C-alpha cells in the first residue's frame, strides 16, 4: 500500500469520526443520544505522523460529543424520574381490573 493510500484511508476515517461527533454536538437538545453511530475499525496501517494533530483534535471532538450525549441521557433520566412522581388519575376506589370470567 502506498503512502498516499495510507493517508487517504486515515483521512477518510478521521472525516467520518469528525462527522459522527459533529452530528451529536449539533443535535437538538435532548436528542444527542439518538444519533446513530456505526461501528468502525481502524486501518491496518499506523497513523501517518502528518495526521497526528488532526487525530488529536478529532479525539477531543469525540470526547465533547460523549459528554454531550451523557448530559442528554442524564437530563432524560431526570425528566423520566419527575414523570414517575406524578400521581395517577385513577381514583383509589375504582377497580384496577375488569373480571371478564365472572
């Protein structure tokens, strides 16, 4: 594999990882956890040195995206907890089940 092929392979992966992170970071508040991120595998060749700084920036962007998704999940859990505390509308003396057998 030529050096150009290695660079192209790594550049394509970094582009994809950056796009995945951006999709989460630009999501509407409360929806970052619904972004579909496909699994990926690293190229079989080492990262070219001239792409190392970009790779570090992508890793930082991914860290921010994970933090954002975690915050959205925490907010959702808090909201669901509040919903669970809302009392039901069924009267306490109303039957909870209907006996159809008899």
